[in-house]
């Protein structure tokens, strides 16, 4: 298993921040935040600062790009093209800075207050799809029908699989589905896969390595 690249990582964190001595001026805080992380996209109008969602974009932290930071009254959403640990460090730095500079302290408001997304490209042993071997009869049937109905002669192969929670049974933050599939626009022989998971990047990779191990034993 080889990590080729991080397409996107995301953290959604719910909390409330407040200064008991008084709330800072939004425009001053937004300007200071823009300067600290070098955001190229930042609110510039009063209506943007007063919106339910205040958006900052194309900033940097520890040498990586922070693609976007969305600030809400009950938390933040941050995305980056880097492993999840960079986003964890960014959030910790952001909260430490806002407390030190503006006296804004984090107050926990939700029992489940954080969810992650990890979207990565990996190179894996093709056996990672072998857990689907029990469906080979369907794959062969599909291949036959494709030939009969469209006169297309092509080898149909396993493409991917997914797992998900029933989001209607989950209150609050909704985890995305786990998904593994061959990378679009890449040959099957390249053994490149695109995967998404409601996990930190490190845990995501560990799960894929386990799937690869299981596949080799199949």
C-alpha cells in the first residue's frame, strides 16, 4: 500500500467561543485571522462578516495550503490538501491564537463534536478487491449481457465497494460513507485507487492496509 496523494481532508468541529469580558470587533478579528494565515480569500463587507457562514480561503499553515475555513456560530469546517493531522494542528493553533489574542475561549456544546473526512489516492495490490469474489457470477453475467445487448467485447472487472451508516439513524453530525474504487481515468493495471472515509488520514490508510491483507488471504 502506497499513499500517492491526499485529494482532500476535512474536519468539522462544533463548539462555541466567547470572551466573558466582551466580544471582539468582527472586522478586526477577521483581518488579524487573514494576516496570520495569509488567506487570499477573506470577508471584506459588513454583510459578509454578519452572515451565518464567514468564509476564508487559500491560506497556509506549516507549509501546506488551507483550502477553506468556514466559520459558524457553532463551530468551523476546515479543508486542506494534506493529511488530517495538519488540520488538527491548524485547529489547535487557531483556537490557541484566538484565546491569546482576543480572549475567545472554546466552550464545548455537543457530545459528538467532531467528524473527519479523508479523500486519498493510493496504489494497492489488486487483491484489495478480492473480498468481492463472491459476486463473480454477477460480474460474468454483466459481461455477457454487455456483449449481447451492445456488442461490446470487454473484460468486466471488480471496481470497488463501500460501507455506510444509516444517516437517518444518526443525530447531529453525519459521517460520510467509506468508499474504495479504481481511480477514474487511470488504467486498471495501474492499481491506483480512490478512497473516501469518515476517518483521519492515518486511520483511513490503516483500514485500507487491512483490506489489502484480507484480500491477499482470500
